[in-house]
């Protein structure tokens, strides 16, 4: 069997349609259109700035406004400024006494105890007065005897005077009679003095408070035997106290009698007490080289007690009521002192003249430049300078607290 190979022909068969040759043209044209559109969009986007840069440029066109918190500013107040000298010391009663017995005797009763208030002249103890009464009676009898002898001597003098006039006795005898009268008078005076002493001793058996105060110590009990000068009671006057404070000798020139003192005592919840400088010790204390300043303290309610420790300060100098600003608010503009004042949302450098300065309180007095009510920058702030726009944030209002009702 013979196989014949047909020759290849370059012309397509008549059965293949001519439309196949044109199918690829439409997709190619569509891709070309899309590419042209994308290129145009990319060209346009390349010329326009990015959104972030546009927003930043728009924001840069507006001036920056600094927001200030409430503690960044301060409102100027007009008040007094005082310079103070710190001190500390112990409280001591201005008047105190240890009552002692003047006579000997057995204690019958003690009417008061520690912590009880007593008034001046109040009976605080009684002694057995039997011996004292007997001595009073004895001295009264001796006085009566002395008066009788005086009367007899006076009669003898009168008789001698009559006899002398009739020359029945000599002048020497009359002088002796007169001398007897003088001796009898002296005996009467001595007896009367002894009677007074006996009565005083009788009164001393009743022991009274020498001052108004509070009993701090009772030294005797009923039934004890006392001798003269034995302690009975200790009484302190708490109405008037003295604060004994040590002040360095270098600060003494600032202290003057009559200056005001304010102090606190532990246990009184921060209560302020007041006093005045009453005395200044002229000598320094050995070892500490400080001087004692005695401050008078009125303790009308008797709340303070002797021996309590107090800390406070002496007002050594006080100014009139003027504008006061914090030291931290001051700035330097060359040789001038200035403050940054907030005026209509802008920061303004305001020159000021300063007066009294208190380093302890961190305040300074302004004699010229600002008035009470002005708003100043209280502390230095980065970037805030004269001309800067600022806004002071108001404190957020606290929402009212509502309590849920119980059913």
C-alpha cells in the first residue's frame, strides 16, 4: 500500500473563517485605553500634594494657641506681706506656786485634788488647830495681866505726882515711879504682839490658795503631820502662759518687744495660737549661742498646758496692703523685672517695681506695674513668650452626686 504525502499550502483553507484573525484586536485596544487613563491619573496625582502635607500646611497658616491649665496662671491679690522668723520652744505658766505650811500640825482634810481649779483665797487644806487656839488663849491672858500692871503703875505715878508737889517725896522717887509705868506699857505691847502672832498661827492652820489656777500636785494626805515649810499643794495659772523660745543671736536684732507671734501645738488639728513678744533675755545660752525670747500667751479657754512644745514664727516686719505675686512669676528683661500678663488672650511683658520680698512664702510685693485682679503666668512655660496666643482652660464642673433612693 502506498501512502502519498500531500504538499503543504500557505493559503488557509477555505473552511476557516476570516473573523478569527481580528479577535485579538479588541482586548489590545481596551488595555491601551486603560493604560492611557492610568497614566493621566498618576500624572495628576503627582502634581497635587498629599493630604497630610496639605493639612499641615493649612494648620501652619493659623497662629498656635497655647492652652494653659489653672495652675499655670495666678490672679494677683492685694494684701499684706509679712517677714517671719521661725522659732520653737516650750510653754510655761507665767505664775505658779508651791503652797507650803507655815505652822506644824496634823492635816485634817484636803479639799482639792490634782487637775481641779481653785480660786485665790480658796481653802485647800486644814490642820488641827487645838494647840493654836490654846496659845491664843494663853497670850490673851498674858495681855490682860500686862494691862493690869500698867493700870497699877499709872495709879502709883499719879500718887507720886501729888506727893512731889507737896514735897513729900524726892524727884528721884517720882522718876522711879514713872519708869515703872513705861516698863508696864512695854510689857503690854509685847503681850499684844504675842497675841497677834498666836492668832496668825491659828489662821495659818487653814491653808488657802495664793492664786487662781489648777492644782498640779498634791503633796499631803489627811492624817499626815506637817512641819513648818512642808509642801502642801502645787498650783499653776493656766490663764497666762509664756512661750520660752530660743532664737539665734544673729537674728535677735530683728526681734522687738510687742511683735506678733503665731504658733501651733501638736494635737490641736492645726489650730493657730497667738502671742506677743514680752521680754528678751540679755544673755546668750551657754553652748547654743542663742538667746531666750519670752512670748506672752493668753490662754483664756485653758486649752494649752504647761510643758507643751510649740512651733511657730515671729512677724518681724509687715507691709501695707499691696499687690502680691509669686517669686516664680518674675522674669528678667535685661536689668528690669517683668511679669508675663495675660491680656485678651495674648501674653504681654509687663515691667514691675518690687518691694518687700518673703523667701519663706515665695512671694514678693509689687509697688508699681500691676494691679489686683491681673492674670499672670505663674511659672515659666516652654514656647510661651510675649505675643503668644494663650487660652486658659476653665476647671471642669463637678457633676452633682445623686444618691439612689431605697425602695
